[in-house]
């Protein structure tokens, strides 16, 4: 049989207490304090209230005797003054002559002064032999003071308990002061009831006040708890409302600062993660590009090398005795060598641009003159290809860039347009327009649109949108890569758009200071 250990119950109880809200815990603790104080005061009240009233009554009796002792027994106003002192209905006073112990004053007899006879000098007292006001049985002394004695007795007829204080006045008369103990204790119980009711009302009022106080006091803590829960869920939108400058207000400010710091740190971390993902993706693309580059270069060099090798071996073996055939073989070898040389030079140039070591020669130049000079140099080819060329440039526009490299960009775009120009009109349009602080130069050629999925891919090395073009065109698919490298060096945009019945390639040239000021 297993015995449960008390510790486990204690832990379980503490666990339940911890599950309670701070507001409820604070309210319970405050209520416990109130209940303890009320219970303590009620216990003190019920235990000592009668003793307090008893002591107070004794003090009142002694005080009455002191007041009467200060009254001149032989004055005409003696009875009036005693009656004034004896205005409390719960007190009864008897005064006895010191000579014969005759009653000379009693509360029980109205107009007692009519029975008080004295001579002109007021030296002799003539009083009635009146029995004591109250006939008491079982009289016993209960205490003694400096000036008198205390007795307790029960009234024979009324069956009520009395407290009797006997003393002597300075003039020698004996004085007895009575009061009914039942009235004293009744007053004590009534006062105790009022005090208890008052304490209960105060206790209930304090409970209500403490409930409101605990709600108000813990509301900021509950709000802070909610904010920290949101922060734990990486939600930094919720903030603590600061309404005070005490420790709670400072705590709220610190939580808000912590939330802002975490939000900033999370934002920085997410940005770094995003940048890392971009870098990783870029690295993957670069690795893929490198592999494709090696494959493409190998493919591009494989054919001319094979041709050169074949023709060279034929010449060596003397497969033809015809000098014209041998001359043709030599021309083919020279042509393929030129093609390989062109490819190698283009690759070296592209590598030079992409390495970041090339320094641009930035200068102001006239875009109109650059286009005009280029078209003049290509006039024979344009006529041979039967191309309808249109120039649409604003008059006298100037750019700020490396003019030679801009000419290479224009050359690549124009060569690409000539190669892909189709249709009955075979049209090419070179135009320019202002876009904010740059001139956007476009080269349009009529023909087929480029598939949307290849618009981004075309800027990579060895890309050919049309596989049907023959090798004898001398195109390796590096021209657009060179365009991208040059524009990236200038930090300028470039791109390609499909148009109706054709394709438009464009690149931006920064305006010169002269044109920017216009």
C-alpha cells in the first residue's frame, strides 16, 4: 500500500495557486488581511467591551462623588446642584448624616429638600428615618479605591444587580452612589453590536474597494503579460500603454523598448536571412552559369578546332593535288581561327567587365552624334539587308557615360536587330525619350516576339533565342551579356519588351549636367 506524501499535496496546492491570476491572488490576500483584522477587532470587542464599560462606570461613580464633594452642603442651592449632577436616570444617590446616619438626600424622594430642616446657622440636621433607596441582598465588596469602596448586590424586589460606591464627603457625610449593572452591560452589548456592525460594513466596503483596487493595480500587469505573449509569438505590434511614471510605468517602457529591440533584431535577422538566401541563390546560379559557360565554350570551340584539324590533316596527307582546293582548305582554316579569336576576345572582354577592375571613362557626349556615326558606318550592311531604318531622337540630347561602351551597347542591340529583323517591311527603329533623369534609347525590329520565359535568360552567356541561325553569321550569344555587364558598370537599367509585330531592346543613359539643368 502506497502512502501519499504531504509534499505532493502541497506542490499540487501551490500549482493551483500559481494557476490563479495575479488579480485574484492580490484580491484574496487583501481580503484575508481585512477578514483577519475584522475578526481580531471583533474578538477584542467581545472580550473586553464589558470590562471597559465596567471600569468606565466605576470612574463615573467616583467622578460624581468628586463633583458632589465640591458642592457646599449648607448652601441654598445644594439640592439643585446635586439634582443637576444626578441628571443621568441610571444613577441613584443617597447622602447620610454623619452624626446619626440619617438620610438627608435620596434620589427616590421627590422634593427631598422640603423634608430637610435646619436652624439659622445650618448646623443641625433634622431628617426622616427613611430606609435606603434600594434594598439589596447578597451585598459583597468587590473592590476598594483610595476614597471609597465598591459593592455589588442584588435588589430584593426587582431582582437586578447593582454596583454601589460608598465614600465620605469632606464635610463628613456618607454618600452612596448606585447604578444598575444590567444597564451597564446592556449598553456594552449594544455598543459592541454597533461596533461589530460598523466593522462588518467597513470590511465589506474594503472588500469592494480592494476588488476595484486590485483590478486597477493588476490591469497594467495583465496588459504587460499579453504584450509579452505577443512578443513570444514574434508579434511586436502590440504595445504597453504607459499611464504612470512609477515602477510599473518604467516596466511598461522597458517592455516596449525590449519589443522594439527584438523587432529590429528580428527584422535585421530576417533581412540577413533573405540576403543570405539571395546570395545562396546567386551562388547556385553562378555555379550553374559556370558549368554552362564551360560547356558552351567547349561546344563553341569544339567545332572550329575539329574543322581546323580536319583540313590541316588533309593538307598534310595531300588528299588533293588541285592548288585551288588546297587554297580553299587554307582559307577555311584561317576563317575558323578568326572565329575562335573573336570568341576568345569577347570572353576576355566580358570577364574584364564583370570582374569590376575596368574603369569607365565618364564624359559628356552627344547621343545624336553617336547614333549618326554608327548608322553611317553600317549603311552598306543596312542596304544589303534591305532594312527600312527610322531614327526618332529628340534634337541635341547629351548623356554622361563612357561613350565607347555606349557605342558597344548600341552595336550589340543593332546587330541583334538586324539578325532577327523579319517581315515584309523589315523595319528597325532607333528612338530615345526622357525618363526622369535619364534618356532611354530603344532599338526596335520587326519580327517574332521573344517567349516570356526567356526574357530573363537571354542576358546570360551563349544564349541564342533562334537556334536556326547558322554559324556563318558569326554570333556566339555573348553580345547581350556584354550589354548587361556594361549597364551594370554604369548602374543603369536595361531590358527588352515584346511589342506588336516586333521586339524592342532598350538601355538607359544618364543625362549630362547640361541637360539636367534644362
